[in-house]
C-alpha cells in the first residue's frame, strides 16, 4: 500500500492486494511510485482511500497512457473512510473489468513512427491522480472511455510483454452515480504502479529471488559425546605416528642407498650390494691384468 499524507492507494489482483517493490516517494513532484507483479488473465482494480482531506477529491485513472474515468471521494462522507475502487470501464449498465493481457507485437515498420510510438513510454504503467474538486449531481450521461489493444514493434518492446485490456462485460446491479466535478486546485498526489511479470522483476533485481526449499525432514544436529572426543584424539595421535614413521623410513632408505664409485682405471663398482658377503670383482681397464690377479674390495 502506497501512502501520501491523508491518502493511500494499492492494486488488488484477483481479490488480493499486490505486493509493492522499490517504493519511491518524490516529495517535490508529489509522486509515489512502485513496481508490482502482473499475471496474464488476472483481473485487477485500482483502490484508494481518503483518510481525511477537508475537501471533495477525484481520483483519475490512466492505464497504459489511456484515461479510464474517475471516482469521487466526497468530503461529506469523509468520516466513513470508504475504499474507492475502480475495477474497469462502465457504460452505465455493464462493467468491463481491467485484465492483464499479452502485448500484441508486429513487424510493421510503420508502427515505429507516428502516434503509435508515443504511447510506448506509458506501456506497463497504471496511474492514479488525485485532485481537489467541487462535486455536484448532474443529469449528464456517463463519460464512457475506451481502451484498445496496443500494437508494438517487436524491436522496441523493451522487455514489456503485457498490456491492460478489458474483459467481457458484466451486468451491474445498479447504475453508478454520476457527478459533475470542477477542479479547485493543483494535483494533490499521483500514485504510479509500474507492472511487469514477476520473472522480469526478479531478473532485474526488483523482486527477490525464490528461496530454495529446505528438506522436509532435516536431520537434527548430533550432540558430541565423550567417545567422539576420544576417537578424535586417537586419530590425531595416529597421524603423528604415521608422520614419524615415514620420516624414519626415508632416513633408513637414504642410508641404504650407497654411492657408486669409479676407480681411476674407469671401471664402475656398485657398492649397494649386501656387505655381509665379500665379492671379488674383475675390473676391465686399459692395463692388462696379470694372470691370477684379484682385487679384494673387503
């Protein structure tokens, strides 16, 4: 629900008050704006209330740039705090409710120019302007407004996919009261509701994203027991022991790897063999061996 001093306004969709997002109040311009989520095929109404403004006021409704009549709040009835609701367009005997509909797209380049393009900035916008008036009864016929489908070029829709049209006529129980009004001052306030599908609002960060549902039966956290503490201590001790063991194995392995030496005559002697048994190795070098000569490496 939007508020401005003595006035409040909101949009009701299928009997439920629409949630407003990014509410912004412009004091200098006397304007309150917000975003609401629209849904194809849903009927809606523009509702407002005058808590206490010491004068007759009229609320003029405009949807997608088209004026769709007005309703009057009489000062003589201010103590009732009646909710004034505009649900559609009436001819006096029937009412055609407002409904969210798909935007009609075209590839006709003529639509990109001319008067058709001028209404593009008003698409997706519901306005309620409240002005002070002097209201009197009249015998004049009811003003009947029209609301036609908008055609928008597919290259210029700017993420707007919906518009407001009129549903099938409904018979009224009684004809509406017709009043003659005369403006007596400047606009009191303008309420602006910018509508888009909820997915568009979420994609643009205007409406919050859906939260992931938690599991139906989440497992309760388990309380730690003394056995858990002992088990953790044993694990830590085992890690330390394994680390020491690996270090010891690496040290022993390093000792076992004996270097290979090369004598002056160029022969290679492998010292990595078992030292418990002495071996005699015959060296092949440039100097010829004397028959029966043996080199003892022990």
